């Protein structure tokens, strides 16, 4: 269980998820903010943690506080959080363990194990849906460890290609990173954000 609580500016009656409880994977966390604007923000991170409809966790708390404090994000009324690896965990070693046990499609959420109303739900198709839906996007997935890099890079390339396609439909869609890219050239992980870091347009598309 997480030791974090959602901040007071979150509408705790309007938090929803798409969760594969049997396999401990969360594909989407949607959080409404009190008294905020009507815009939507999608933040894409490396992997999901313990945050759900009741409890927050450190990475989600940090994202929400950053949104609240950033002047450029005051139009945001809904924060949607998705990931490259939807496995719910705090340690990268757990993702590696699941890679060896169940394979790359499992850790990337692209197998056929999760169904909702008799329809298979996969991470890549959900990512596409919510990339198209979001008004603004922040990339926040950091750098992978070597053993995960192949699957990480394939997924991040897929995400960037979907964003390119979405910009053909909506050229005004804004895509950001927080601060500068890290030393490996990846968007900085949300766990490395400082609240004073500036929001920077991501132009490597």
C-alpha cells in the first residue's frame, strides 16, 4: 500500500483507472482536479506504481504538484497518466523478473490477457487513444536499464510515431518535457523533476 495521499486540489471522487487486477498492471490513471480548467494532460512515464483510485504514490504526487505549480498548466483540469511498462511496481528488478517469467508482450501490456467487456485491451492501442484525446502531453519516461532497453525503445518509438500522426490531425497539440533531456538524450523521469524546472517543448519528432 502507498504511504502517499492525493493532494487536496484533487477531486477524489473523480479518479478512475483501467486496471488488469489479475496480472497487477495498470494501463491508465485519470485524475480530475478541483476548480481547474477544462484541458487534459497526458503524462507518459516508464512504469506504473501503487497509485490507484484511493492511494497516491510518490511519482503521481510529484506529477500532480508540478502541474499545480506550473503557470503554463493552469488550464489543465484532468491529468491522465500512462506508461511504457504498465506493470505496477516500485523496482525495476520486478519488471525484469516479469520479463523472464512472462515475456516482453506482458511487461509492455501488449498481450491478450486483459479483457474488458469481452474486448482485449492492449497498452499500445490505449496509448494511441489517449494521445489523440489529450490537449497536452508530457514525456517523462527517463532512461531504461540495458536488459529492458530493446523493449523500452520499441515502445517509446511507437509513442513518438503516434504523436507525429496526432499532430497531423491537430497541429496545435503541445508536447513537452520537464527541464532538459537527460545525459542519454531521453526525457527526464518524473522522479527527477524539480518543481522549479521549466516546461520545455519537445522537438525531436
